[in-house]
C-alpha cells in the first residue's frame, strides 16, 4: 500500500512539474547536459517508507482532538473576553476620534470663511 502511495506521489509530482524546470534539471541551466544521479532501489524504498511513516503521523495528528486542561481553557476564555473588551474600547475610541475630526473640519472651514471675509473687507 505504501509503495503504491509512493509511486502515485512521484507520478503526480512529475506530471505537474513545469517543462522548463525538468529541462533545467536535466541540462543544468546553461544548455549542457549534466550527469544525473540515480537513486538505488534500496534508497528509494527507504524514502518511500519514511514518506509513509510521515503520512501516518500526519493522519494521527489530524485525528487527535485538541484537548485542553481546564486551566488552559480558563486562560483562553479570559483572553477572549479581554479581546472583546478591547474591541469595544477601540470602537468607542474610533467614534470619539471621528467626532473630533468632524469638529476640527468645521473649525477649519469657519476659519477659512473668516479669512476670506477679512480679505474681502480688509483692503
């Protein structure tokens, strides 16, 4: 089974590999054909076994539920509630800042209006 999985992986990887990339590996990048190193069947089999072991470890990690101790859950709950509080404070601060910006724009418009009026009447 693992041998078949390994072969299927190799076929899929080489099938999706861009043509230029494979040519660069064969010809070296400068157009000259280079020596390619061949893997012995023993090395290949050991690689396939390692890949199968890694895949099995990944599957076992994916299947394990995330378990937390009660202390960790309390810490996470406290952190989430603090984040919610900070979001509320941030929204309030943003609202206050927007109001201050609007007031500042009104004041700037009033000052510009007075300057224009002063220039018009101020010879």
